[in-house]
C-alpha cells in the first residue's frame, strides 16, 4: 500500500511540475510575443501568440516581405488607450493581439475572425471598430456601414475611432456609389517576369524612353549571404527588365551585389543621371527603414550610401523614394517629426549631381493627413502627384489618390480618389504611369496568395503583386456661346480663334453657328489662348489648359463681347506732370492695360485723343494736348503696337466732356456751365474731367 501511494504521489508531483512548467513557458511565449509585436516583427509575434493558445503551433513561419510599416498615427492601438483599470483574460488579450498582427499585415479576413472573438466578451469595445473596418476592407460596404453604426452606439469607446468611423463611412458611401471605369484595364502583370516568388511591387520607369523598369521582388535568385538562415523567396532585391517592342518584357535581371545586399532592398528609383535611390531594412529591426543611394557607371555599382539625417531622421523611418523626371526633387514618405501624423509625403531639392541640396519640406495639406501617405509618384508633364493613403475617406486599406500642383499657389490641390478599377477594397499602392498617362503599373494585394495559403498558415494575404494598368487616351472638348455683353443676346457667326502658346498645335479659327454656339475637340498638353471677335464689337479672351489634366474633360467657355461705341472712350487715370507731356508713373500702369486691350483687339486702328480744360490760350492748349497724345502713342509703339494702328490727336479745349444731370440727361462741361456752379470742389472736378485722355476707333479690319 505504501508503495502504491508513493507512486501516485510521484505521478501527481510530475503532473504538477509539468503543468507549472508549461504554464511558465506560456508566460515566456507571451512576453516574447509582445516584444516582437513592439518591434513590428508581426510574423514572430503571431507565431508566439498562437503558441500561447495552442502549443502545437510552434512551427517556424515566414513573413511575406514588403514595406509593412507601423506609423505614429494619432489613432493608437486600442490596447494602448482607454480605461487603464480595465482587465481582460489572457485569452481575450491574445485573440486581440493575433487580430492586430493580421491587421498590421493587411490580412483582413483572419483579422476579422479574431477581432470578433476578442470583442465578443466586451474586453475590447474598440475592436468593434476594427470589425467594421475589416469588413470594409473586404469590400462588403453595406455590412460595414451597419458595423460602424453599431460601434458608434457603444459606450466606452475611443473618441478618435468614432471620428475615424465617420470618415470610413464616407468612404463606404463613396465606394457604394462608385462605378468602375470600363475604359481602364488593370490586369496582373506577366507572372514569369514580374510576379515570381512571394512578393513583387514598386515598379518605376528607368530612363525617358519608358522601355525599362525597376521593381522589387522576393524570389529565387535574390542575393543571400547565409543559405542556412536566409531564403531568397523571402528576401527583397531590386530587379530590372526592358522591352524592345513595347509589349513583351525580357527576362528580369537581378542588379546583384553591391547594390543588393543580404537585407531587404526595395522601392528603387533612378535619377536622370547614374544614381538609384531605394529603401533598405532588415528583419532584425523592421522599424529601421532608411533611404540609400548607389551610383553606377556602365551598370557597375559603387557601394550604397545611406542618406544623411536630412532625409533619414534618426529614430524614424524614411521610405519610397521617387526622383522627378527633371532630377530636381526627391519625394519620399516618412513618419519623422513635423508631419501631420502617420507617414507623410516629404520632398527635398537635388543638385545636378544628385546630391541633397537644401532642407526637406513637408508638402503639407491637403495631401498629408493624420493617417499614412506613401509611395509618391510625381507626373511632371501633368504636374500631378499620385500617392497612396489609408486616409482621405479611402474605400478600404490603401487607395491611390492624385493631386494637381498649382504653380500660382505653390501648393497641391485637394486629393481625388483614382476610383475603380485602379483601387480595390484591399491595399493599392505604387502607382506609376508613362509620359502620356496611357500605360503604367500599380501594386496591390487584391488577389489572394494561393501559393502562400497552401504552404504557410500565417500572414499569407499580405503579398503584393504587380499589375499593369491601361488608361484610355484622354479626350477633351470645348464648347460655349458668344453673347452681347449688354443685352445678353447670342451673337451668330462670331469668330473664335485657337492659339496654342506652346506651338505644339497649329493655330486655327472657327465660327459660331446661327445660335451663337461653337464646339471643338482638343488634344492633351495644350496651353490655349482663345479669342472671340465680331465686327463692331471689342474682342473677349480666355485661357484653357489641357496640360496638367489626368482625365478626359469637357470645357465650357462662353464669351461676352462689348459693342464698340460711336463716341470716344475715356482712359481713366492718365496723368501728366504739370504743364508737361511727361507721363506720371501711375499713367504707365493704366497704359499697360491699354496695351493688353490693343493686343487683344489687333484689328482696330485708333486715335489717341488728349484734351485740356479752358485755362490757358487756345493755341497753347492745342500744342500741349498734341504733345500729350503723342507721349501715349510713343509709349504704345515702344511696347509693340504697330504705328500704323495709332494716330495722335490733340484737341485742346475744343471738346468738353459730358456728365449726366439730375435727370440723366447729358450736360456739356463748358466754361459757362462750370463757373455757374457755386461748389468750388465740383468746379475743379469738372476741370479735371476735361483734362482727359481718350481713344476713338477709326477703323476695323
């Protein structure tokens, strides 16, 4: 009996020790999982969190590599905010953390599964937001709207997430109403060239011919140093390929060492010279992502150099470099201080040799938001910035947006969503296009990673693939009416002239029909000056730009013509020095406007008239007025108006001006009328009216 008790005691003791040991191991796994989570190593964190739930899941896993980033957004993780006294079970905590790992790597389907588990016990009320957001990112916008409404009605949730819910709901509404553009085609790029391995993304054109591209890919053939610990299928390198016929791309080539290293090298972009800017980081510390530059001669690269702290601000990430076509600007994304929150788009001037030149500048709002803006591409011909963002009421995950640069305001305009099919409910980024905006590439995880799903059970759906984009040729049309300015009646058979000030398009003219209507097709990249004219009318003008447009557009441009009066037209504001024909500076400003008028109305021959008041002798006043009229004509001729279009005539005091009386009837400002007035100030005002300069239309061509 004693022997049997001893054996039972020993077995019980072993069981207790085993249980305690296993429990202790789970604490270690949980501690390490939290450590990896804080380091952005979501693959390792996920594996350990799953081991806490099930000890059988201790197998090695791999993370599909691309530029996963954890920003310093103003919206913090729900486990970092809220009631500090709130306690949750270990199981709820682990479910929540697993969901966050999947969310951080954009696997919204699995994230939704675990958020529903952690939210079901009310340990994490904010997880109802992430449930709604996951549904949105899976493309079920109607169901997402209901989930957002449920979250907003809950107690004890984050005010910031409620604000974000309202933005997200606007994105859902936009997506529900959005109709895909049937003229835009987005297709998976040739898998044999672009989409081998576990991840491919970030295409950029190399050179002005648009027949060579650089892209990032993790595949067999990537540079590795230690085959025992590194797998090329999970190590990003920079590759390039070219096409000779514009259709089929050649076998891709790895740039090799020293450009590619044993770490991740991605998001490469060449400048117009011989330098490539790219992002480099390692799996040991994903938070340390920095921009490097490497220079080459004849495809032989020098050792890469990390850009200094002007771009790579210590302790923060800088990624996604893009150099403008003229080589003057380096755009990039960074979560450095001084931004709007999250990753912002920054830029810095480059010197001719590709060296940094000046201080970095945040391009500010409305492009940058409190969320993430990444993967900038500046299309120089259209002055348009394309970028990706999970803000700006995106339709789910990262969307591609575009913003035009206003040269007058020296700022970018309000971003516009590129719409479907360019954007999907998943993450869409790295958009780039050729000079004419007819062909390009984007990167997206919109398609599931079937290879990954069949091999690994973790982080599979975060693999980016490269897609080719075909955009329709842009079409432009202008139309409108020509009106009489005074009566607002249409003017039939008026002439509308078209002049491209860049001289890329032949100048021509058309006539309005019997209803005063005109229309005409335009072409891209024009800076048009339009002039509408008709006999017995002054001309009207307009300026229309198709340059800078990124989509087809119909322009409406009406013209209003003023009828040429029978009498003279006073040029208000012309002043001369006392007893002199010298023009005062203020007169020059007025005459410059007259210059513009005469350039527009280049069919007119005019008489410049100068008048004086009655003070002074008749002969003196005639001579003075003639000299003053000639001063105006001389100025106009000096500034380009042909002399045959101008006649100078001084009238002295012989043509007094007219003013309306109390009943609206014209009264001539003769000396007798002026001196009959008792108001001396009014007398002087009328003398000044008589001392005027005017013009009179003599002929029309």
